[in-house]
């Protein structure tokens, strides 16, 4: 099995809360950034999705905080798609400091929305596979 897709992010000062650590909401932004970068690495940009009348949606997200991140810290955020049957899929994401220390994990359930019908497409894996120029980052 290949290593999961990952992107490195440096914590910026304006993302800190009053305790001096990364604001809890920013973890979700980092996770979303990694998901979009994974799609982009697969050849699926936002313009392409919109042109095809679909868009990814988050249906459920859980964050588990393990350690704090402070300004200037570097963190690797992974993105692994787990495909099953039906209209939804799972995404697992791990946050790890550059030295390998686990920081947080994000797990979620997603879908692919038909923008005209406002309903989930029946087989998101196949739709993503048809759009991807490199299916490997998304485990398609």
C-alpha cells in the first residue's frame, strides 16, 4: 500500500488563539486544504468539478486533538480516501509534526454533490475516477 498523500503547512501567527496555540477551527481548514491538494494532485481542480456539475461535500467530521501546535511549527497533514459502496466515502487525515510527533487526527464522511439536482451522486468513486488524470493520490 502506498504512503498517503500529504502536504506540509507552517502555523502562522494569526491562526493562534489566546493561549498561543493553533485555534481549533484552523485544524479543519488545514484538513480541507490537504483534501483539495489531494484532489488537485489527482488532476481534479475546482474549475473542473464545477464544469462537470459536481462538488465534494463534508457530511461528518470528527477532530481528535493530541498535542498543541504553536506559531512557526510545521505540520504534515495526510489525506486518505477510503472507498466503499453507495453514495458516501470516508476520509482519514493525520496531523504530524515534522519530527514525527502525532498532533491530531481528522476523520470524516464525504459525498459528491450533483450541483443541479442537489443530491449525492450514486457512485462518487467512479465519478472521481472519470475526472482524475492521476487516480493514485485518491486511491481510486
